[in-house]
C-alpha cells in the first residue's frame, strides 16, 4: 500500500476504534492503543521496556544504542549519558546553538525575495550541525578539514531512505526474516546506505575516541559508535521535523506569531542581543506554542513495546492528535499525564528533551526576531506519509519577509 494511504488507513482505524484495535502482521501480533490510561500501564515502569518488533528493521543501523538496547545494557548507558544533559551542561551548549541559529538566519536571508521556501531542507542543517558540535565535538562544515568525507546531504538522504525501506519491509511479512530481505534488491540498497552511514559515523568516532568514557573503559569504540548513530538520528531529525511544523503553524496563525514577538519584546533585555538562560525560561507563551505544535505533529508519531508476559505481542502507541491548533485548549485543559507525550514518558523518555526545547526556543526566537512568516502551505494541504518519523509527502512552504521591511 502507498505509504500515504497506509498512514490515513491507520488514522481511520483509530477513529473507528476509540480505545484500541489489534492486528496480525504475519507472525507478529500487534495491539494499537491511544487511550492515556492504557498508555500509562504500558510505558510507566520497566516491565515492558523492550522496543517493539518493527524497530528490528532499523537495528542494522542503530544496533544496541540507547534507543534499542534493553536490560542492564540500557540502564548502564542511560545512567552514563544522563549527566551530559544536566542544566549546567546545557547552558554551555547554548552558545553553540546560537551560533548555528545565526548560520540558519543567513540561509533564510537569501529567501526573502522568494514567494515560497521549502523550509525542511534549510532546517535540517541547523540541528545536525548543533548535535555534532555539542555531543561529538566536530563541525560539519563542508569546507572544513574536519568534516567527514561523505557529505551532510548524502548522510541525511541515507537516513530517510532507510526509513522508507523499513516501511516497505513492514508491509511485506515475507521480508521479515533477515536472510530473505538481504537477498532482495531493497536489501542490497540498504546495505549500501549502511556503508555510507557507517563511514560517516566512524569518522566522527575517530575524532572523539579519547573521550573519558572510553579511557575509563566504561564504553568501547563499538559502544561509542552505537550512541553516535543514536544521537545523530535522535538529535537532528526529530528537531528539524518539529521546527518545520512549528513554522508552518506560526505562518498560518499570524496573531499567535505576533503574540510571541510581543513576548520577546517584554522578556529580552536586548531584542537584538544574545538570549540568556533566564530569559529563555520566561518565554512561557512561546513554550506553549511549541508544545501545542508537538501535540499536533509529534516528530515520532508512534511508540512500540514488546509485551513478553504470557503471550508475545507488540503494542503500538499512537501519539498523533486529532484536534486543531488551539492554544486556549492547550493552556486550559487539565491533561492526563500520558495524554501528551511527544518526548515519550516513563523510564525510556527522551533523554535530550530539555536540550531539544532549548534548541527550538532559540531557533524560533532567532527567526521571529528577523522575519515574519507568511502562509503558503496550509495544514490542510499536508499529506503525512508512513515512516518512523512524521514526514509530509509534499514540501512544506513558507514565505519569509523581513520583519521590519517597509
């Protein structure tokens, strides 16, 4: 089935079956849930901590990094990596994020005279450069002697292709066994993509091999490679997708956009100067808008877990909202804690969610201080395609206008 039709087929099932429904995908039994109480029962705790069957299709890439590992290995890695996202460390990362935000602004400056701009490609570089520089200590400047030999664009294309191949495979149960899939044309193409990603990652790892974790033998070169792949994926693709939909919604809601700019004028000591951490914390309305966008368009639209008690099955948790953009609803509603989980929840929640929120706030601040976003693509124009992340089949266009141009 076409990936777009498949996505809306499952959305239709979600509308029809208000609490859950079950599927049989060859040998795999799957229950789809979207009721907050049911979600809490599955992910609040470590009982059902292993990821669902479909994650096996990206295991050749992410291996047993933080996303896919389980048991003692997951607990050890999580405990080791958590201090990297302490508040004091994040404060040091802010300078890097602001530097890359300025680079983003320079790219957008070239779009002012354009009637429409495909924002997704421009937004991808910002978080990818940021995560590489903060977490890996390497600058992905194509002109730099430190940049990997495979281009950033080639790396990003490879990631998206892998997602497409995984969806293709998930629809064809006869391709579930690895030995069968590896013999197919898609399997051979995936192998080539994995070589590109592996080469890119190996060069990043080589730059960071003297990290304290490896010197103390807490994690070897293979383990570092697993976490590099995990953070390169989780730290850039999800953030760029989130920003794409945030800017889409702001362009289509001018009063909301103006209210954020008003808040910036009230909060910032200098409208054109650097933003302090204290000022970021005061941007409550902007944070509300970002969270509302994440509710409507969660970058990771579904979570899966294996249930290994009595009978083996996978549980898939749908995160996509069926509501419209309404900040009044978001601010006034008393949310069930597991009714809003764009960063997942429980022990396996997103380890970098505070970093991601800081990154998105700084990006929105930088862009709205310089530009007014005007609508081109409407949310009604979007066709979501089935993937591990939330992707629109068509480009998402926004027009950029100098905020104070006459």
